[in-house]
C-alpha cells in the first residue's frame, strides 16, 4: 500500500489576492491522472437551482476531464448564493476518503496525497503562479496550550484545548 499524507490549506494565503476558484481548478487538475470520480454540491444554492448536486465519473481523456473540471468549478461559482460555500471532492477508484476535499470553505480544504501526487500539485501551483506552499503537511501545524489567564482560559487548557497555527502564521508570530 502506498503511504499517504494529509495536507491542509494555508489560510494566510487568503490575506492576499488569491483566487480560490483558480486555486481549486489548478490543484484539482494536477490530480486528474489519479482521480476518477467527483462530487460537486452547492451548500447555499442560488434561487432557481433545481439540482444542487452533481456527481459522477470523470472522463478518461485528460482534455475532457480538465474541461469537465472547469465546467464544475464554473457551475459551483455561478450557482452558489454565498461565494465559495460549496463542496468539491475528487476520489480515486474505490476510495471513500477523497483525494481532494473542498468541503465548504477554504479554511477546511484538505488533500490526502502520495508523495508523487504532492509533487504534481506543487509543480502545478508553481506553473500557475500560485504559492507553492498553498498547502502544508498536517504534521507541520504548530499547536500550543490554550493561551490566556482568565478562568475560562485556564479551564480550556486543563481540558486539553490548544491553539494551532499554520507554518506561515507561526513564522509571522516569531
């Protein structure tokens, strides 16, 4: 079995002029050689949308799969009543865990990748002029005990609550 790692979206990228739909399209397209199925769902559909979900098998040819992916992202963007409040998931054959998971907002975006897939995503991001560190390995998150001195803060620390930072956030703090 091929080993995989969990990658999370670097939320500080939202502070710039990152186009989330473009980042979705570039990242998803980099994974097309491995994925075969998709699920696209509008969480807050615009008025008049009869079918808020689309799912199916991706075409076998790369050009057709890329065209369908572009169409799906366009459909999600055009028919969402609340910006990027939609779901897009891509699956490998027989997998229950999505390889690409945009569950509803960029803060929760994640990837479940092999090393080869990770290199493909980073290469595609660089080629598209997007930050190569748009995602980071989940184990690179820095978590510290819950800060503060109020009674609530002390209780949260005692219960094991933590405050977690992305690698970019942590670099900015230190």
